[in-house]
C-alpha cells in the first residue's frame, strides 16, 4: 500500500520530480583506511537512471558551469569495513566565488528517506546560488537509493496495482488484502535486494557522510539537511560531534517520537494544512470553486473520498482515481502553498468526474513518471524506515488507535494509522524506537521550524533542539505554510541561514521570521 511514512519527508524530492518531469560500484575495492584516500573520478553527469526518476541530464548552471558526478566506495557493512563495498553516487557544482574565500563542501540531503540527491540538487541549484559563492554544492544518493545500489522491490505494473489498492480497509476482506499486499511487497524487497536491505540504516548513511567528508578533503562536515535529512544530520552529529561544521536543519523531524507518535503528529499536521488551505480558498475576493466556507470545502472533500471508495472516476488511462490515490494526491499538494492552486483545480475537476490532476499529484508522491516508470523512492523509503524503526505493529494495534487518529484528522487519520503496518513483515529487525541525536560538544546547528508544516510539524524543531543537547541546537521559527522554510523564499529565513553558512554568524536563539 502507499507508505504514508514517506509523507514526512518527501516534499522536496517530489517537487524535483515535478520540475524535472552516479554511478554505482560494488564487490571488492579499496579496504578500510584506503577508502578515505580514494580519488573520485568526476565526470559530466549522465541522465538520471530509472531508479532516480529518469529525465534529462542536469542543465548547466548559470554561467555555464557543469554538474559533475562521481562514485564513492564505502563499506557495504560498516561493522566489517574490510569486506565488500557499495558505490555511493555523488553530484557536485564547484564554488563560483573567490577560491580564497571558499569554506569547503556543503552536503545536502533533501529527505525521503529515499529521495535521490543526485536528481534533486540540480532541480534546486538556482535556489542555492548565493551559497555556491563559498561552497562546492554536493549531494548524493544514500545507500539503497537511486544509483547507490538502489533497493528493488516490485516492478512497475505491480506498483501500479500496489498504489491502486484500498489503503483504508473497511471490512475483514479488505483488511486481509491490505496485509497480504504489504507482505508481498516486503517479500519482493527481500528477494530482489536481500544483500542491501540489512545495511541501509540511517547510522550507515551517517558513516558514509563522514567518509564523504574525508574524501572531499574537508576537516568538518558542512551540511544542509531537509526533512528526513534533519534526522540523518542529527544522527551524524551524535556519531561525530567534533566533525560538525556549519549545519542547518530545515523541516525538522521530531527525534523523540516512535513511528506511532510520528504518524499521529503527521495526522494533526496535514489536518492543519488542510484547514489553512480551506481558509485561504474561501477568504479571497474571487469565489472559491470548491466550497463557500472552510467547513464546506472540507465536507465536500470528505464526501468525494467516500464516493471514490465505491465508485472511482477516470484518472490517467487506464488507471482510475481511487480513494487511496486521491488522499495521496491531496496530501502531496499540501506540502507547499505553491501547490494549493493545483489542489483547487484537481478537486474541482474530480467533482465533475475527471481525476487526472489529482492522479498526477498522487503519482508525484509515489515517484511515478508520465511514462509509467517508478523511481525506487517507495522501495528505499520502506527499506530505510523499517531498518531504523524497531516497533512492528499489528492490525489489532491499528484498530485500537483508530479513534485517536480520527480525532487528530478526520480526513487523513485512517490512512496514516493503517500505514503503520508497512514494516510488519519486514525481513530485517529495526534498530531503535527513535534515533539518538544527542551531540554534546558539537558546533551550533541552526534548527528551522515552520508553524504550518504538515509533514514535520513545528513542534519537532523544539524537540530536536532539546535532544541535540545544551548549546548545540539554535531554534529559528518561520510563521508560514508548507514543508520547510528556506525554499519558501522568505527573506528573513534566507538571511539567517545564509548568514550562518556563509559567514558563521549564528542568529539569536528564538528568532522569529514572518
């Protein structure tokens, strides 16, 4: 079934798919200490692979600079560093400013987990032009993602069926089908990627980043983590506190929550975003085409979803817009206020029996391109989450929690509650209830929370600051809408983030941007 856990961090990766629609190596290689001395063979980037989402090779940057790609070898199993290696696909754009003022490399992770940094960074390259004056911009496909030995589960036709199924079972037959389909998906991951899935934990990716730091020639890791990338950055800071350079966390995961608490927080977050969307549509001078009042808008959406459960409407041929697909498409549009107009159009069309626009939004959430090919976003997302998260929930657990989830969100509660079954039959045991991000002694980390964030609710920023430890996390609040703050274009946020990354100036704790 669609995996709602990827909602917490998929926004920027998905946006890149919309905007744009390396190299792997494994086996024997340099051993242990030799890996830090490896020389990367940077070349012009090829077109993204199918597992990265497909599309064209990245366009040159303003001024003609080319994106360059390479592969870094890392231990497949960090507990046996002299064993087989895995290839980690990298991309970079060299610093554009005075070489004497270059700080180093700035490594990005855009979230997911499961998003391809090799694909996403070029899509947002223009947003980071100022940062490129003093940094090489660098990103990567984390292990199990894209070209970094991307996890393979089901094929494209199977995934079409997987995402069409009823993710909100209403009776015993539907419940059994949901459990059977989840079990089949997880078994396919084990069959097709059994070598990789034991080694895709966030701690593994954090160790890869420290190797990357060394290979790139930096004494400290300068880092920009977005959404799940904040969790990865927090784990890195815990493992290597003295190696943290200038770091920014944006769209912040709450590291103190277990999967159930995280899903419940998302239910509240997406409901808040829906409330804000409905209020915005009905408060404008022009009539809102999907309702006269905020409650009317939400009531009509609820009725649409109920109707779609028994009678889907045409989507993108030959697929139909189901209740599940529509819910996913609505959630995707709530990630950014820039998408609200598409949500309005999609709902208006769906009320008239045309589900194409909501289906396009749903496909973007799930990593499906127009030609029907899927990236490995979902496969990697499930693999990393299930390797990280220790709890394994049952249908009985979900049913017991449904009232609480429905109270948090009448629209998204059931969907997110049933999504907790994603790891139930996973072949690899989960590592912990929640990540350890305590990083005493690390350099300051700027933690940016957005009050209207649906996927990583605002409260997570304060929890991250507390978990990092005294004197490490510095909280900045953005009073806005959407997932994350820097990509909103808010000048106050940009000035604070750029000031720290470029000049080392930490804004006062508690700074508020509006």
